[in-house]
């Protein structure tokens, strides 16, 4: 019976340790999600800047910028 109590106590300690590890992993996951959302936002801004620059170059090659200067 004493052996059983020891085993139960050991298992309780292990479960408590696992609970702490799980909480730490959840916190890390939340931080990573926030960071990835910020990275995604930056990449979307870069994409639209590149699209705008490409459209400007296209308009310049076609001659639309000179038409816009006349207006």
C-alpha cells in the first residue's frame, strides 16, 4: 500500500510539472501568433508598395505620367 501512495505522489508531481510546461507552451504560442500577424501585416504592406511601384513604372512607360502632369 505504501508503494502505491509513493507512485501516486510521483504521478502528481509529474502532472504538476506537465501543467506548468503546457501553460508555458500556450504563452509561447500566443506570442508567436502575435509576431506572425505582425509579419503578415508587414508583408502585405510591402506587396502593395511593390504593386504601386509597378503600376507607376507601367504608367511611366506608357506615357500616362505626362498626361497626368498636364492635368
